[in-house]
C-alpha cells in the first residue's frame, strides 16, 4: 500500500498536554491560538459556536478582526487534512460560526525518540545562493534598460524561505559594484493595524541620505520634495527644517506623490536609482499609491523599483497589493519575477558547496542530495535547515578524507519535522535558557529590535542582552546584527533583525500569553521613554505594543498620534484605521469624564479622515455619536465644534435650514464660552448656509464678522479646517458681491483672501482664493482675468486632493469656457462635475445650470430643458432661491430659442426669474433677464416692449461695469428702434 494511503488510514488523536494532534505516530503541531480554538469547539461538540463567542473567548482583551479567526480555522484544517468543502472535523456555518462534527480521542504523548548528545554548533558558513543565476541575470537585463531611461517596476515574489532576500542581496552587491547608481533600501514592518504611511520609502531615503554619496540628495529633496524632507528632521539643519516645514504646510497625498516623482526624475538625471522595498505584503496603502504613481509617470526615468512580497500573506490579509500589481502588469507598467523551487541539480550544487567546498560529491552524499530534493521539494529554507540539522547531528562529518556521509544514520536523520516551524523549534530548543528568553523578548519587540528594548522587556542589563544577541548573530542563528541606534534620551544600543520573518513568528507563538503581555508592556514603555518627544514618529510601533500589552491609555494616545501623522500625509484610509482602533482601545478603559472627552475627540478625528473619502453616512454617525457624548458632559466648547461640523455636513447634502440651525446653535455655545475663534467659524458656516439659500444680505453680514474676527495673524491659521477660514470667508463674500453686482467691493475682498493664501502658501486655501477671484471676474464678464485664475484653481484642486471642491470650481470654469465659446472644453468638465456633485448635493445646482447653458449654446435644447427642469425642482426642494432664479432664466432662454419660439412660456419664466432676482437683490441676473426679454420681444415684432426691456438691461450693465454684454444689447436696442 502506498505511504499516502497508509497515512490516510491512520487514526487521529488529540494531545492536551503537548497541545498537538497525532496522526498515527506523526505529531502535528498547532499554533497556540489554533489549538485554543480547537479545544473550545471540541468542548461544545455538535453545537454551533459563533464567531463572536470564539473571538471573545480566545482574544478577550485584544482588538482583532474575523480574519484572525479565519486564519486559525485554516491552520486547523491544514493540520487535520480537510477542506471547508469536505469537512471531517470542523463544519462552517455560513456567516455565523463553526461546529465540531468529528471525533478526536485523547492520548498521552509518546516518549520522544532518543537522540545522540548535542554536538557543539559549527560556525555558520556564508550564505550560499544556488539556482538563481537566471533570476539575477534577468534583473541585470532590466537594470541595463533602466540605464537607457526605461523605468521598471519589478515584483520579486515568493513564499517565506524562497530566498527573496538572498537574491536581492546578491543583485544589489553586483549592481552596486559598478559605482554609478543611487541605492536606496527600505523594509515594510508588520504593525498593529494599518502600516505607517510611506514608512519603507522614508527609511530608504533616510538611509541613502546618510551615506557619504547621499549628501548630494539633500538639496534635491529640499527643492523638489520638502514634504518628504520634513518627515526626516534628523537630516536637516534647524534652518532648513524650519524652511521646509513652512513650505510643507497643508501637505496632501497628491502633493507628496508629485514631489517625490519630480525629485526622483532630478536624481535619475544624475545617475540611475535602484529602490529596494522588501516585504510589501506589510505595506501601507499610501506606499502602494506611490508605486502606482511612479509606474504610470510619463517620460524617461532611470529608475528601477524592486519590491519583494509573499503572495500568501497578501491573500490571507486581503491586502490590495495583489490588485495593484495585476493592474500595473496588465497595462505593461510592471513585471513579476516569481521565485520557483530549486531543481534537483541546484540542491546537489548547494550540498556540494556546503559540504565539499564545491568538489564532486561522493556517492553517499550524492544519494543524500536526491533524498533531500525529494524530502524538501527544493524549498530553499527547508533545504538549508535540513543540511544544518544533519551537520549538527553528526550525520555529515569531517573524517580523515573528504566529506563523507554516514548512510546508516541518514534514514534516522531524515525523520525531520515536515514544516519549517518544527525546524525552527528544534533550533530554538538547543539554545541555552538565557538565549531563549532573549529571543522570546526579541520576537515581541518586532521584526527589527534593539538590545535596549529587549533588555527592558526582560528587566536585564543591556550589556547582558547584547552579549546573547551578538553570540547568536555571530553563529548565524536567528538574528542578524544591523548596526547601532541612538535614542534621544542618550541610549546607544545595538540593533538586530531576524534572519527570516518565520523565525520571529514561530518564536513569538511559543511565548505564553501572560509573559507576552508583560513583554509588550515593558518594551512599549521603554521605547516611548527612549524616544521622548520624538515618540510620535514611532506611534504605530508603540500602539502595537500598548494594545498587546493592554496598556490601553497609552495605546489610545499612540493610535491617535499615528492617525494624526497619517492625516498630515493625506493618507486618509490609514488614519481611519488608526482612529477606529483607538476608539476600540478606549472602550477597554473605565468610563470617566476624561475618556468621554477623548472619545469625542476621536470620533471627530475619524470624521475628518472619512469626509475626504466621501463616506458621508459614516461622517454623520461620527458626529451624532460625538454629540451624544458631549451632551452628557455639558461641554459647550465641544458641542460648539460638533455643531460647526454638523452645519458643514448639512450644507454638503443641501439641507440648509438644518445647516443654519446647527451654525446658530454653535454661535450660542461660543457666545457662552467667549471663544472668538469658534464664533468666527460659526459665522462662516452660517454665512455659507445663508448664501446657498440666496440670502446674500445676511450671508454677507455673517461672513464679514468672520473676516473681522480673523484679522492679522489669526487670518493665517487653519484652526483645524481644511481651508483657512479667513480665505474661505473672503472668497464667499466675493461671491455674495458678485450675485448682487457690487463688483468693486467683491474684487477687493477676493484679492485680500488671495494675499493671505499666497503669504501662507497653503495649497487648498490658495485654490479657494483663486476660485473667489476668478468667480467675481467671470460674473462681471471679464474673461481675461477669470480664466487664468479658475484654471489655476482647478490645477490646485487636483494636486491638493480636495475632491469636494471640484464641482464648485468646475461649475465656474465650465461657465467661463462656455462664455468664451469653448463649449467642447466645457461639456466634459461640467458633466464630470455634475456626476461628482451627486455625492454632495450642496454643490450640484451651479454645475447643472452651467451645463444647461453649454447645451443651449450647441443647440441641444432637449438636453438643456431636461437638465434645467431637474435643476429647478432640485433648487425648490432645497430652497436654493438664488440658483432657482438662475434656472428660471435659463428656462426662459431655452423657450426663446425654440423654432418657433415659445413666447408666452419664455416670458413667464423670464418674469418669474426677474421677480425672484429683485427680491434677492441679484442685479446681474436682473440685467440678463431684461436682455433676454428684450431680444425675444424684438424677434416677435414687439418693438416698444423690446426697447423698454433692453434699456433696463443697458442701464444695469453700465451701472455695474458689465461691459461684456453691452455691445450685443445696445445693437439689439438700436435694431428695435429702427436705427
């Protein structure tokens, strides 16, 4: 009977003492969490155990998702050799939980086999690389293309132990030998939750700039990428740091992407750049956005990006890296280079190099090579570990002559563990108890650790820890030395990495949960203390330690800082994840006034991360939750902030009465507290709501209050807003003046806002100021001034990644294109704006009126009519009276342009628009209505009425200096008069 069939017939048993299962005589080890899940399921055999119950029982204090449980179930199925489709032991109850349906009797573990005494460990040989010549040759071929200006993104993929790092190191060593390229290397680190935005890229830049040749890069970054240089303050002098901090104010993700791409292009003009990013399966989303941006950037660039990752990790985590890679490969913007298992010849080559110095293997060793290939399937890590195991067991020994095998012992020695986990555990068990304790603490410290952190976890002297770590690294066991690290508190400590991530993972799982908790707590506190004021730069790492160590108060603070740092880089998704985790950690603390205040601030921070993503439903949930908490605290200042944000939310969705009410409520709170800044912000929001409703008088009064309150230095402060409030108020005041025809005052206010924005250099505020200046010029008919300002505002909108402003800017820019006869440019822009505005109805009507005007100009009367009727209904529903008047005038224009004209209907619409415009004081709109009526009367032979209407239009145009429309209107009147 084949061995596979014999094994399939063997019985299964569970061993509670050793926390494993047995399949016949074969021990199948399980990770501690997976075994705990099995124990709980078996305790309730035949019954449904919900996911919630499992998460609460197995991870009672940790913040984890269902994905962790899914991984545990997958580990159990793999160990028990079953699938979800054909379960023998664990049945999945879709979307609810799991049920144990099998039978596993309890056994006592058999005695372990007697082994020969442990021999002294031999010195580890330098790493050997076999079977990868073709891979490295391909990398050199791509590098040659890069030297000619063809950028290249390469994904080097393979599962743990496939030798990705070895290939990268060999290629880098060979490529660097030429001495003609920049070499930047960074590594992604597994964090609790979302990784810190751009962390591997920042590490790569920092390391490169610290190299002797890297000094030439600092001026490039200072000039072209200040938002990146400000993230690496240790590289800058105080003067340079102060300068780049000012220039980086209001940095957005779009700006950071553009700046680094430009800096890379400048660098590659000097010499080729080789950027290595390892372990991208732990990458943050912002880094993936950067890779995509670099890959799709047009033009020649001597850039080779070599990224490594584990496909299985990407699949298990649901990481977007797989989608990003596929998209780039599909469009010819990237290539994948997967590492394959070694061939039998490569295995023999490795054994010859390792055991015989490259000489031909004796027959016994040659036979062993074939056995090793069959046993390991050519997996590099399996191969290396098996050979080391054989050497340490004495199966391979250095006799009187060449290396000789001991055939009689090979069979027993080959009864090695069938997984890398078991191999690592065997190595771990051979270490001294002191070394084991050090490695356990190092595994908790992370994929990169310092002796100082490990010493703090163990409460030992740092020198003792350094001795143990140095010994392990020198013998090539578990750790690699990676230099010295200096902390701000004066601590100078050696830094270590793991020889492979699997070493850390396996050792970490061996640490009992109680000890693991204490280690996380001590290490987190020590790192936090060591970095002092710079600790926020390591907030993501600290958050992981504090959550796992159940130091929830510290975890909340670190997660909040990590979220704030993500927002500074416009990495909204990462920020959202951190704030959500902070709220979860906060729920573990006793409820006090302080924790409620923290919860309010976190809900508002989460709202800030969500709004640019367009998730308005969750934005409202955040605000309502924060409001309910603030009411219980009777906290006027926080209630005022919440009311301000609610007012902005209601304006975005077109509920202006609610927006006005919320802003007035905020004013009430701020009056009680005497906070003049919050009063100014409340007046701003109230003015915006009044403006949208066409109440330009009250809107102007409120906005003037904001401008007056935020004069001088206050005008240059953001006060937690996306746009400088003083600039926002000036721009909307200019709009109010544009609607009522007081253009001189509006221009003065618009220019005042522009001066503030230019002085501060804040991109979003500059965008709004340009929009305000361009808008008032457009309404007056001055296309020469309007177009450059509006086009510049549109460029800044896209660069600053502020999509909520796109519909408003596009509405005015599209109207300017239409007025200038560039309808082909106007229609696609306005169509896109209208589609985007449906997510935030408060900016919808302007764009739809502008698009209706464009359709009218091209003769698409039915499209114009349908769109304008919709706009009229929309503005009536939302009480946008100013925009309602504009829609009525446009309906009059459409009726007048019919063939034949629908005179009665056109006159009705014109007069309705006139009446509403007179009530609202919209003199420019009144002039346009008179002009439309006069031209219609002239076309239908009603000369007297035409002259009256056209004269009224001319008088208004001249009074407001709206000269653009005067020639046509005066010519129409002359024709009506018979001149």
